[in-house]
C-alpha cells in the first residue's frame, strides 16, 4: 500500500506546497517519519516521506546538497521541510538540488503539525489496507461460487478481475487451458513457461520479472503429492499480500475442482450426455436441456461439434473413454453421446483442430487408423444441431487415421463425400463422359479437357479458350462435336452442372 506524493499535495487542510522536484510527484510514500538527524541514511529503507525542520541542517550549500542527495540515494519518496522555526523559508539551494534530483521538496507551514502529516499518511495507508481486505472478502465468495457453477474458466476470470491482472491456467506441460482477459502473446507465454521449467516448489509462489517489466507469479496446483497444473498471474507490479491471498484461495479451489471424485464426474458426464440427446430429438420442452448444455460453450456462447466414427463398436467405446479422459485431464465437463460406432462431442467455439487431435492422441497408432473425425465451424449455442450435422458431414469425408477434418475444408466437395451421391455421379459419368473419353483415346483429341475447361469457366468462351490455349472458334467446334457425341445441349445450365460433377467424380 502506498500514498502518491501528488495525493498529499491535494489535501487542502495540510496546506503543503511543492517547492522543488516536480518530476517526482509520482513517487509512492510507504511511511512518514520525522527526524532532525544530520545523517539519517542508515535508518531509512526507501519510500519514506521524511519530515524535518532543518534544525541540524548543514551550514554550507555543498553539505546541504550532499544531505539531500543522500536521502535520494536511499530511496526517500519526498522531503517535507517545516518553515517558521529554524528556517523562515526553504533554502533556495535545496530547491535547486531537489529539481536536479527529481526529489519532491514540500514546504510544511508552521501551523501544520508534523503529527498531522504523519497521521494523514498512516490513515490513508490503513484505509487502503482495509479496502484491500474488503476487496478480498468480497472476491473469495465470488470465486467459490464460480468454481461451483462455472468450473475452472469462471474461477480464472474472477481471480483476474479481483487482482486486475492477466491470469492463466496451464496444464503440467505448460499448455494454456484457460485465460482471462486476453491470451498473452507468445513471447510472454515463453517467459511463463521458463518460470515453470525452473520449478515452483510445490504450492509456493515463484515470482519473476518479465522483459516487459511485468511481474509473473506462478503457483503449482496440487493436492498432496499429486500435481494438476499451474496458475500464473501477470501483473504490472508485484502482487500485494492481499492479491497473494486471493491467488492462494483460487489455487485451493482449482485443486478441489481437479480432485472431484470420479463418480461425480461420471454422473455429470451422463447428465450432459442425456441433455445432448434431448437436443437431437423432437421433444417439446427443451428448456432444461438448453440450460444444461450451456456449460459447453465458450465465453462468447459459441460451440463446435466433433464427430468421431470408428470401424467397430469396441473401438468406439475406446474412443469414448479416451475423449472422457482428455476432458477430465483439463478439468472440463464432457458433453458427448455415442450412437453405435459414432461418437458426438460438443466443444467450445475456441477449441481448434489441435485440441480435437489431442483428445484422440491417447489411442494407439494402429487403432487411430480405424477412426475418422470431423470438426464443425463455430456456431452459436442455438445452432448446436447444425454444428453436429456439420461435424458428421466432415467425418464422413475425412480419411481414416488422418487428423480431424474441418467442415470449412469441404467447400466445393461436400456432395462427393457421400457414397450414394458418388454412385449416381459415377453412373452419369459412364453414360455421358465415357464416350468422350473413348473418342479422345481413339482420335488423339482433347475433347474431355476442353469440356472441363468450358464448364469450369461457366460457359465463358474466351476464358475457357485461354485456359486450353486454343482459339475460341476451335473451342466452339469441339463443344459442337461433344454435343453430337452424347446428344446434349451445353447451353442448358443444368446439363453443364451435371456434366461437371460427373467429370469431377470420375477424375477424383
């Protein structure tokens, strides 16, 4: 707790006036002391508002300058010079030295007792102490409620708000699980991980100074000898003792959350599974399910769907267990449902392909090759069904054993992802495309390539001819030959669309 020099000057009843050292008005006072010693330096620790009447002030200007420089050297925040007793006014040579040092030199008029100045500083420090304790007493219940109702993310948010700092929850490998308000840049994260690598010594704090000047405080989250992760606080200045208390309280709450009994997690996961199942049916009153499923969304209310399709029922059960274990490891609730060999999981909108891949990383390499996974785009919670449908479509098009396929990657090829659609297109290709292909093979022509260029140019003659490197009249002649071969009209948009899909299906 500190009192700015500027604040002291703003107290009208004290009638303090700044005589020199204006550059130091931002200095912070930690204590007020009165002394008439000519060499008080050894008894000072820095941050003091030193009050003196100059009774034993050296007689020469050089010695007085040395006295003031000595006070500045030990970190005194400001000097209060009482006038009207041994000195009618503040000596001008002291004013000049104070300006040179940037050490605030305050005139304390005779009617203002030093005791009043000391009392004002100490009362203000006591007020700040009380305010910080009051802040802690209000923040601790909020954090307790947060861990019960919102889990780890809500607890991290409450701690960040209570300390006015950036708070990170990291797993044992240093991966960020939760953050508030914003995720720090990679340079700061690397510094945090350097602190982790140095070891935090159980639950005790490890404090480091970042290259930016910020303070990094890290605590290990553990119960007994079992570590669960780390809690890091990045603040402009070192945490106060009250902030340290709040950090320790949050640490304890997170440790308890990580140590939830296994049966409680199983029951929670089952409830989440039922809620997700309700949303995917036609039940009329889905309000309870929506309320339950809200816990799956990120801070912006966004979700993503993940669908994993296994080749066998036994493998699907193993995938289901792996997904549950992965979510448990990061202290998050699981929202999933298995139907035969298909597992549906609801993720936060901020979860990406790397997160989805990590959920399946526990599967043996051989087993992983028999699994296909698809990830939807970010959707609002109300669009959860659409998100699941997107993930199912992506999974149907994903390669077995490959990383989860994002729905956005399907643009332009979704129809080809379904075997039934592909079968129809292959039949169309046998009827319409095969004769063109046979003609090219026998006559050495380029009718099929010219047709694809024409179709992909949306029937634009100049663009298609340029793509083939021929004159547009040559291209027109080739299209006329194709119309005669397969008895169609290329000026009909529907015909062009079917032919392009058939060519893509045949050539992919």
